[in-house]
C-alpha cells in the first residue's frame, strides 16, 4: 500500500507514519496482525478517472519479422508508452524462480533466498528493446547503448498482500519512472494500470495491463522521453490494491539508467529529433540532477520532466 500525502483535521499523520515505521514490520506486519481496517496513512482520495474496458496495452512478439516488430514498437512507444513482449529470450523457469524467490523472502523470512536475477540477461533484453525503439525512430540501433542508457541497473521486488479495504487505497500511487527504460515481470494477478487516452478520444482513463504468461512489461521512462524530445511517451501508471482474500501479488522491476558511478554525462534532446519546426523541449541535464529533483518532489501529481522544460 502507498501512503497518502494529505491529512485531515485532528489527525497527526506524521506521528502515525513514524509509529508505523518504528514497527519495522511494514505492510506485511499489518497482514500478519489480521487487521480489518487500513490505517488512515494509507487512505487515498477517490480517483475521478474511470477504468476503461476497451483501452488495451499491445503485446509484441520479439521473434517476429524485424520490420514488423519495429513498427509495433514505434506505435506503442509514441502513444501509450507501454507494451508487453513475448519470445524475449529470458527462460520461463528463471522468471518463475524470480517470482517464487520474492514470495519466499516475504512470506518465510527464516528460509528466505535472494531472488535469482541474471543481470546479463536483463541487460541484453534492455539493449535489444532499446535498439528496436531507436530503429523505430529511424536512427542507428546501437545509438542508445553507446549513450550508456542501459549501463546502470537497479532491481526492485514488490509484494502486495491482500488488502481488507482495497477501495480506500492503492498498492502504488500514480507516477512515471525516473529511468530510460523499465522491464517488469508480474505474476498472474492483475493490478498494474496505465493512464491512456481511451481509443484516441483524448479522454484519460486507466487501462489494465493483464498478465500474459511468460511476458515482460516494457515501458518508456522519463529520460527516454527527454532524449527523444517528447516523441516517446513516459506515461503515468499505478498499482491498485490487492483484492484477493488470501494471496499476495508479486512483481519484479528492472530500471535501466546511466551508471552514476562511472559517468557524469549530460543528456538532452538528441540532435536528430530537433528541427526548426520541433525545437528542443527540455534543457540538458545529468541523470543525477534528474533523480535529485524526482526524489525531492515526491509523488505530488506533477510530471517530473515539467521542471526541465525550456521556456
């Protein structure tokens, strides 16, 4: 569950949040205590945006004809910013073991095992996807790789236990990703939603990303939108609270960035995407500068990239 940033009269949110943190048990501790109501720190105001029954997130077969794959990637990255990939080269048994390891870690601490994660496989997939993205823009496939956009990798495992009042909260608040590219492995429980225009009607709605067996979810990050001068879309997304009565939802996310330990490179809209009719939208920045702003502003409902827009 994600915490809300708003309080009510007579309610000391800071004190309650500190008390919750002091337990060091996290949300899993609430589940183990068999709570039937969630604490106010996790309450979220109702979302006025509807969940669409028609908007869909594309599924792309990476084993298909290269030209077809490039075209499908172009359509996805320039519109919804999300797509799922199958036949991606990561063994199914490895994906299953990753999810099982995360579940063991959270549910059986005494027997926990570190999730088996192969960085080389993850990076190869990211480079492959980035190559298709850049090809879709008519550029050299290895351009992003040479820019170091996949040199840094951070992996986050997510555990969403059953929620007694899922209508009052969210698993993860709406946000965009502070990376070049994100690769997500989700289990067979739905929960991820993406903010999209419903069937091109320019009416923002939440679209479900239904789990596809063996698939990985790919999404454009804020920094990829920046270097593409806004052509590729980093889209807000969220995770709804787990409505299951007895089973946790598991996911593992890999975020690809420049390696902050080895580079202070400056990133801005690349020259091929800047013309007299399409001037640069953003100023050039380092990844460290962007992450500092992203972390400092919190989930305040404003796109982090707006801070770097040129006048």
